[in-house]
C-alpha cells in the first residue's frame, strides 16, 4: 500500500482518485494551503498527484507545491495533473522544473492508466529512471493516446457509413447489395484489427524501462500509424511541437 497525496480543486477528480486507488492510502487536498497543512502533519508520502492550477487556469499554485515537494521531500514521486495537454517544450519544461514521473491529462486518461502511473511512480522511487527517458516515455504514450482516439473515431465512422449505405440499398439485390455488404464486413474487420493493434501497443508502452524498449515502442507505433493512418501532416506536426 502506497501513501498518496492528491491535490486538486475538482471534487469529481478527488472522488475518482479515491475510489479507484482505494487499495492505497489517499489524502486529498483542495488547495495549496490545504496541502501544506496536510504535509505539516504527515510529510511521508510515496506519490503526490498535483494539479498545476488549483484556482484558475493559470494560477500556478500546483507548481509552487511541486517546487516545495522537490526541495523538501525529494523521495516523494511527483505526478502532474492538468486539463491542458502540454506539447513540445512545455512538456519538457514541466519534467525539467518539477522532475515529475508522468503527466496526467484530465478526461483523456482511463482508470488503468491512472493505476499504472501510480504503480510506476512507487516502484521508480526505489530505482529511478533517468529524467530524459521518463520525458520521452510520457511523450510517446500521449502520442499513442491521441492517435488511438483520432483513428478509433474515424474507423467507427467508416463502419457507420458502411451500415448506412447498406440500409439505404434496402431491398436491392445483385451486385450493389453485395458490394454494400462487403463494405460493412471490411470496415468491421479494419476496426477489429485496429483495436487488436492498440491493445498490443498499449502493452508495449507499459513496459518502457530502458532506451531500447522505448525505441521498439516507437518503431511499433510508427508501423501502426503507417498501416492505419493519421490526420493530416500539419495536425500531427502541431501535436509534436
């Protein structure tokens, strides 16, 4: 069981963390001052989950807490929570300034992702990974989540369109109906193949602990993107800058 400090001004997120990490000891705080009072009473935490902005979208109070944790409680693993996906240099700045384990993007993370982040943070407290590897791992995992969401929605749209066309064909028989039925089958098969590939990629991305495994994960993600596609090059460039 790990001791976790969770600092977030959103009740829904405090409840989500408590309920889904119930096998750990979780102390929740709603503000910087609240967190400071808790730390005065109980300073020994394995992991701190900290929202960067606790009052407004740019107040930076969570950053103040992360600075304090890094200087006064360096053994506490730090994880950033934010509603805005940081890209490029901003992600790098967060890792370098606060020396965090990972960045959780609200409403993009699934519960298994949250648990994995906490478990990794606890285990890495005993054998810390280099910061550069943690940064690269975080970036490639975010790239995968963005790709999975975008392409999953596109492929589901293809299935819906194929089904709609088959419905519109109605009672027509012959080549037109057979083509429509074949289009539905192909769209469903493509979506199924995509989901299987995503499951395999997610497993590979969970096991990144050395540069070699990071490179293998990048190669696998590149191959999947080539096979199933991505949005336009400009949109992808925006995500990586």
